[in-house]
C-alpha cells in the first residue's frame, strides 16, 4: 500500500477537551461581563443555552452540508439569539471571549503523541484537517505550537479558513494539493464515521477509523486502530 502522507482529524483524535464545561463557563462569564458593561443584562445560563443551540447548528452545517459555520458567524448568531446588537469594539471583545478560551484551558493530547508523530515524520508527510467549531484555526495552531507538536506537521488545514468542512471532499482535495500527493497515496485518520471516514473515502483518500474505545462495529474503511501508535506498523 503506497501511503506517502497521513492526515489527522484534530478533535477526539489527536486531542480532547480537558475541561469542556469549565471552558464554556469561562467564555460565558466573560461575555456576560462584557455585555453588562454596556448596559445589557443577561446571565451565564442564557449564554450557555445560546452556545448549545449554536453548536447544534454548526454541526448541521458541517455534517449535512459540508460547510463551515465560522466562529464569527456563530457569534453573530448568538447575539441575534440573545437580541443584542453590540458595537464593533464590543463585538471584537466578545469574539475573543467566545473563541479563545482554549488558550486558557488547553486540551489533552494523546499520550506519547510527540514521539509517534516524530517517527511517522521520518516516512510520511503529515497534516491536520480540522473542523474548527467555535475555536478558530489560529487558536488550534497556537495550542499545537505551545505543545511543541506543530513542528511535525507539513500542513495545517482548518475549516473556518477555507469555508468548507469535512465530509466535503473539497477540504480533502485542498489537503492533497498542499501536500503535493495524490489522494490515493494519503491516509486520513479520524474518529467520526461520517466526517472523517466517509469524507476521506469520498475524496479518494484511504481512511483509518480511530476507535480507542474498541466499539464493535463493521465500518467500511482501510484500517481500524485503537491506538495511534498502530500507525507505525502500517506499510
């Protein structure tokens, strides 16, 4: 099997949120404080409800349409949901509060990931293809940089920066072009059966389902792996 490049999903493949509830609460509290300073009364409960409803819409855009509902569009939607019209200066502060809490509460990376990536890099080009959700690509890139992992990747590709999201084949085609490899020579690894496995195969990539829980399920893919270290044995 002629694999020359490996692309990775980010969330729930390379990393998981270390404290998702706390991160949401931090953003909500900051945004409530910013709005209250302008005379708008709301509370964290309302803000968190808006977050939840917006997240559902974001996932529908990605999974059903293959489009990205960018963090900036999400903030506009949340403000409409709360019937608030902040000025440009306040909006920018709200966006920082909404989109950058990952910098305060970083994710947890897969154990031993640095060593795995270092060894893979000796044989393959490596990339990340990430559906960004509420966290912009530059924030994820900063987290990768702070962790020392960014150096292992040749390409970092984020849905909010290209306007499309997995499973849309176009985001995989962009990765193929940037890696300068044909789709059939690229293996994509991810946990999500639609956005990662079906999306990659639909774009002509090979696909590995990352299944750390060992779920017993028949999946049309090239590999099923429970541990990313298994990639070191793939020929």
